[in-house]
């Protein structure tokens, strides 16, 4: 969904639609933290919860470099930004597909011999 939101963002003009799409895209920050909290063993949860913000912070370093080069290589500035957003949408889509293919909380919990964490807000007795 985040990849689709980014791709549509590159294609539409109304600012209200762009803002709505960016809000939808940022939902992944919350979802990724919840997913990590569910699969990480209690002793490693702090480190595991610190990893996604680290990866997101890398985007603040790498995205200006990649976007700048994409814009510079394009025929015009708007075309360059359009291409940069479509590249970002593709990267997000690939990352989402990798997560769907490789994240298996139940399997990881069994392999690590830890009880799977209860869904947020539900206590295990």
C-alpha cells in the first residue's frame, strides 16, 4: 500500500490528495515497529526496535544523494522528481515483498524457542 501511495503521489496534482497519500505512506513506521515487537525475543527487543529507526534515518542520508542525482540526470527538474518518486515506490514495493516472503513470526518464535508475543493490548495468562 505504501508503494502504491508513493506511485500515485508522483502522478497526481492536487495538494490535498498528495498530503493524504503521504499520511498513508507514513503508517509503515508504526506497522514496522509493531511487527518487530511481535517477533523479537524479550532480551533482544530493545536492539530490534532500534533497527527500523536506524534504517529510516539512513534514508535521510541517502535519499538526497539519490534524488539529487536522479533530478540532475533527467531532462527537466519535474521529470527528475517524478522519476525519483517512482524509484522510491519501486524500492518500497520490493521491501514489502521481501517482508511478506521472509517474515514468519511463528516460525521465528519456534526457532528461537520463545513464546510468540501476544498481540498488542492482549495479555497472555
